C-alpha cells in the first residue's frame, strides 16, 4: 500500500488538531473541577480522581476521533 504525500499531510494535520482539541478539553475540565487534578493524582494518590480523569480522556478521544472520521 502506497501512501501519497497529500494523504500523509492530511493525516498529520488531523492528528495535530485532534491532539490540540484533546489538550484544550482536558484543561477546561481541570478548570471546571474543584481542586487541581494532577495534584490530587500525583501528591495525594487519589485513585478515584485518576479513574475520573482517565474516563474523561477516553471520552474526549472518542469525540475527537468521531469528529475527524466524519
């Protein structure tokens, strides 16, 4: 299977946009929740917050993938 240059560039652009949207969504989530997520996970070892953040990450990833796929 040969991949053309425009196809490769489109894939890289969509991947970059997807990563940016994912990061922005996660930052907004961190701002909307009480406390700091990373401090809770890293310092206090709060497993419930880590599971919540993981679930949100998966959900955001599914939304971004669906938006890119069309």
